C-alpha cells in the first residue's frame, strides 16, 4: 500500500480537538512556552449548573447576563488607565487652557478610535489564546521580532518616565513641597512590590485595586468639575461640533497622540486571557468577545468623562488668560487653588490626590505590560518578581536621572515631555500594523477574523493615527534639529524607520505563519 504524505503546512490539522477546559489546562501546563497567565491564575466563568447550557453547535450564545458581564469585567478597566495617565491629564489641561472646550469633539472621536483598536486587541487575545507579543514572536523572523520588541520597550520606557514623574509631582503637591522629585521617583519605584503583593491574592483582587484608583480619579475630578461649574452649553457644543484653528493644532495632535499608547495594545490582548475560555468552542469565544466589547466600551466611557472633567475645569478657569500657555502638571494645582480657593478641602490637594491615583495606577499597569512584552517577544520563563524588577528598573533608572537633571519649574521639563511624546508616537506603527494584519488573517483567527468593512475602517484609523503622530514628529524635529551632522543622522534614522514600516506593511504574513488557529472547522 502506498504511503500518504502529509503537507507540512497541514501538520496543525492533526492536533486533537480540545473539548474541555481541563484538557486545555493540561496542554498549557505541558507547554514550555511563556503564557500570560497560568491556568490556576485564571478566573473561571461559571453561570448555571451546566457549563454548556445555552450554547448551540452553530456558535450562538446564551442571552445577556449581568452576572456574567461582572465576571468578565476587569481587563477593560485596567486597559482604560492608559487613557487616564499623567500624560493624558497634562494634554487635557493644556487643551482646555489654550483651546477652551473646542477640542472636546476630538477627545470623543479619539476615544472611539482607541476603543476600536482595543477591541481588536481583545479579539486577538480571546480567539487565539495568545497575546500580541507572543504572536509577533511566532510570526516574524528574529531580526524583525527583536526590532519590534526594542521599539515596544522604548515606548513603554517613555510612557513610564512620564507616569513616574507625574506621581512624583503629586507627592510633592500633597506634601507641600517636602518630598523632592527624586524622592518621589524612588517611592514610586516600589509600586511594583504592591503589584506583586496583590497579584499573589488573585487577578480579581488586583482588578479591584485598580477599580479603587479609577474611582478615586472620578471622584476627585468630579469635585473639581462641580467647583468650577463650567457652562453645559459650551461643553455640549464642544463635544458635538468639530472646531479647529491653526492656533490649536498642536493641542489637537497632542490629545489624539496621548490616547493611543503602543504598550496598551500589547497589554489588553494579554489581560483578556485572565478568564478561562475554551477557544476550541466557537460559542465560548464569541461570548467572550461580546462581553469584552461591552466592558471595554463602559471603561472607555468612564475615561472619556474623566478627561472631559479635567479639560472643562481648566477651560473655565484659564482659557484666554496669561497663564494658559505656561500651565502644566507642576503648577496646575497652585493655579487651581488661586482660582478656586476657599473650599472646605483645598482644591490643590484634590488635584494632587487625583494626579497621584493616575500616576500610581498607570505605573503599575506599565509594569504589568512590560512583563507581557518581555515574556512574549523573548519567551522568557522567569519568575514574576524577577520580570517585574527588570521592567521597573528599565524605567526608574532613566527617570531618576531626569529628576536630578531637570528643573520642573522651567521649560526644560516641557521640552523633555515633548521629546517623550515623540518617542512614544514613533512606536505607534509597530504595534498597530502587526495587530491589523494578525486579526485579518484566517490562519491566525480562523472564523473570527475581521470582516472587510472592519478591516478598511481599521486601516483608515491606523493611517490617520500614523499621520497625526508623524506631524508631531516633524514639528519636533524642525524645532530641535540644529547643525548639518545632527540633521544628517536624523535623516538616516528616519529612512531606516520608514523602511521598516514599509516592510511590515508589504510583508505577506500568511507565507511564514507557524501558529495556527486551534478551532477546527466542522
């Protein structure tokens, strides 16, 4: 009898179908590869006595359940913290002081674009059981994989420096200037131990901690909003009617640029794996995507409301004043106190508490994202505390140098923040382009690949974000480039940068994909 040869490209089809969570856990435990969560760390979704009750063979899902939504709630709210970090708050207050309420519509649509990107990230993580960094490791050759990892780490370090500095400024505000900036940086460095402590008590405890920090931001900035009492007509007009002038283009670009964070795309695709989902059952996967979409929408709605509160408070107090062009995180509290002083509890400290909650929550999620990025790209099987210390050290060391060398009362810190914004902006393509390609591929996503319309809309959003951040990059370099040699070096770097983007866009991912979607069509 003649032997039948098997095409190596079809080798994945011989893998037996996994029909239960327990079989999936056994497979994960036997794997030598890095995973976002161990099987015993995941939250099991249990509603009713029969795990398969309400699911049909065609992939339909049971009716909506508030209790089940609550069990899926968590990853989206950790994700939304990147929309509320100190960099975003500074963008909000500067936009409000310089442009009034005229850019609120851009804040709304920027949040909507961010929601689209994060929903795609969650979709990738749920459907494949792997996060973006892991799939990039499988998908790209070693040189491209290491380049993507390096770019992701640079973006994370840039964001972390801003977040740690924001926390340090908050500590200085709350201490009345007793705690210097460098001391605040060192104190913030130890937040990774808070993270490790809470993580030992389970994912839900960690999510509850972040929920408290988000609630703290919501309450403090709502109090400020109530004290400022901005015009509701101006607020609604700013949200619903697009307005843009040549004097506010920089603030407009800053608002959009601050909302889409490269490390957050990697983070969300990993966070959704904290729930036990059998990815071989179509109904289970579809249901998880459904609830995660609702949860992410609610989380980003909360972040949008908080950002609106901050923007309108500073619009009401400082739009059209001489302080508008010089306001920042450092002097914002004192200016608020001067403007709205006389409250039972000084608004200076209300601002400081909100800023501290923003800084602490974002630095801890940065540590979380750093673990996933490093573990995913490099497949490092390290203990969590080792990865947390490594991730935290990568950001704290340069941040301490910044704290010792820069005076936050001068223009040097503003220039540094602008440079850090540019650093994060140039990394945007290296998170979004792989994401869109991966969620579009049937070899990766199976029947859960995105449709043609979603794909077109996603690419339009990605191109728009790249152009927005390209404007920020160009504006920065035109202002800072001085001298022929430095200009030539920047041109060479820019050429290499653009060449790598072209490579990512033109590369046919299906030709070298080694990972295949595990759900078998029947």
